[in-house]
C-alpha cells in the first residue's frame, strides 16, 4: 500500500509519461491499424449530433472530397475514435484525481471567456483545415520517421512560446 501511495503522491517524471504514451500509441496502431488521431473523433461527434438534428452533410465540400473515412459498419458515434477520445478524457481525469490536482475553476472575467471560446473555435477550425491536430502532426508523425513531424515540432515550440508571450501581455 505504501508503494502505491508513493507513486500516486509523487509526480511522475516526464520520461515515464513519454514511455507510457509511446507504448499506448504503438498498441493503438497494432490493434486498429490507424495512428492516434483526436480531432477526427470530435468531427464525427459533431456530425453525429448534426445528423440527429436532421442536417444533411453529404453535399458538404469536406465530405464530398474526403468521405467520412469510417470503417465498414461504423457510425459517427460508434467508432474507434470515440473510444480513444473517451479513454483520453477518463485517463486524464483519473490522473488528476490521483495527483489531487482536479479542481473546478471559475472563469475570472468575460475577457478570459472570450479568449477561450475564440481560441477553441480557431483550434477546431484549424485542425480540420490541416486534417488533424498536434497528436497526428507530431506525436504520430515522429515515431513514423516522417520529416513533417520534425518540422511541425520546431514551429509548434515557436508558436507555443509566442502564444505564451501574447497571453501574458493581453490576458494576465
């Protein structure tokens, strides 16, 4: 019991988290034959909700060019991406609870809410324009020995640095 308490109370080193994520990525690819992709699942959830509401998406440019890329017999809610996304959310929640880091936070002001909403919409729109997010562009690309993953990594770190500077200047 003391060993488990020590593991839970003490933060894990980044290398341990990296190794676990790498093993999970390899396992996912071995069993599903597809790389780890997050935003595709959210696209499918959104389309599933719109489909239930009666919106016809079959003539939308995105789907006429790309199709929905679902495996045979899969639906917008019943697919491997739904399982992955729910697993990531549950795993992150469990990790936060075990580390006593789970907190409900209040939105400080309308400016913070506006920045969050606009940022979320831009990230979602950008992920569809680029056919993925940082998981596919970075985390799944580098282990596949893809050059674009390394180029993405450089610009991701530059963008994160610049974003932090802007955040501290205008929001905090």
